[in-house]
């Protein structure tokens, strides 16, 4: 429950901070500025608390791995179950992966603050843009994905105008590391029909988008919480 609160509150606080930031300096009162600073400080503190909880979770998972490894030596049935668990861990993103693939980089465009508000909005990267890259990559046959050091799994949430992924605050550039067949990924992601909105905004508003082949892509293990709504006993 505490972890869920820690994940929710930064999202709420950051929404308020972003709302305040849209105001101009001339319309801000000293009191509003002080409260904005307080909210930002609270968000940072909660981020640190969440990082601590994730560290504890990683430690507990390591201890569980050691117990499972020890148990797998007891008999053949236990060893078989341990092997199945390891396969599930791998497919769920709970183990690190390395191989060849593609790297997609997204960054805000560099346009003057005097530009129309709509142009500024279209020149910056939003959470939906990052999610669009994820979806296009999976569709193109990606084996695994990470962004700025956070593994993308079915439990990943990418939300907010101040972007959070797996509950971690992120700022541009967003480096999306995609593990898979480089030729297949490059062909799919470079197609004019893929990521069409991002490519249009890159041409017109200067949003920065690059798609590059990578000889080595390293994906860390997912370290966040795994929400389980239903469970079915494994059967042979």
C-alpha cells in the first residue's frame, strides 16, 4: 500500500507543478512561487523514497533468487520448477538482456519562448510520444525495451506531461533502447507510415527524433512492483 501511495503522490504533485509553471512570471505572486517550490521539493523527496523502496525490492528479489537456486538442487522436480520460473522471469523482464538492436532518441525542439503556445507544445516530447515508440517497437518485433535505464514491461506506466516511467521522473532526451533484429526494426521504424506524427513534428516544429542501429543494446532488469490481479496455479 505504501509503495502505491509513493507512486501516486508524485504524479499528483507534478501535475500541480506543471500547471503552475504555465503561468508567466508577471502573474505569479511570491506566495505562488513559494508553494510551487514546496511542491517540487516534496516531489523530489518522494522520488528518493521510491528509489529506496525499489532498492529494498531488488534486494529481496536477490535473496529470493538465492533461495530458489538452493532449492533447485534438492530434487529433479524442484529443479524443473526452478527452470520454469527462470523462463517466466526472463519473459517478464525481470532479468537483464544484452544483444543487438536499435536506439530511438527523442528530445524537445529548440524553439524560442516567444513562439505560439501550440507550436511549443508540438515541439516537446509528451508521454504519449514515448508510448508510441514502445508500441511501434513491439509491433516491429522487439524482444525487450528500456528507456533511460528503466526496463519496459507489461507493468510499466508512462504518464504525465512531466514524464514518469515506472514511477521515475524523467527529462529529455529520452533514449529508447530496443533489443531485437536490427534490420527488421530499422525497416519498420523508418517506414513513413510508422511514428508519422513524431516525424511530422520533427520536420515542422523541430522535435528531435533519431533512429539508429546499435551493435550492442543492454537492457536492465525491471525493478518496480508487479501488480498481480489474478493468479492461476501452474499445472504440468
